[in-house]
C-alpha cells in the first residue's frame, strides 16, 4: 500500500517536471498552469527546509543533523 502511494507521488513529481520543461518550450495553457503549480510547490518545500535548517542552527547544531 505504501509502495503504491510512493509510486503515485513519484508519478506526480515526474509529470510536474515534464510540464515545467514543456512550458519552457511554449506548451499549451494547461501545461503552463501545471508548471506554475509545480514551481510554487517547489518553493514551499525549499522554504520549509531553510526554516528547519535555520531552527537547528539556532539550537546549537550548525551542521543541520539530527
């Protein structure tokens, strides 16, 4: 069951990446929409990772490990 969920997430990620590349080459409007959502979600994930690393460094663990 978990494997199926992970495969579904992987398919969504790969599909989003394909749409970003296709939109960069001038794809249809729906592809540009999917690409915009994919890029926005990537920004959210990167932002949360930065906040987590910053919080760890403030707690005295500058390496960001565990």
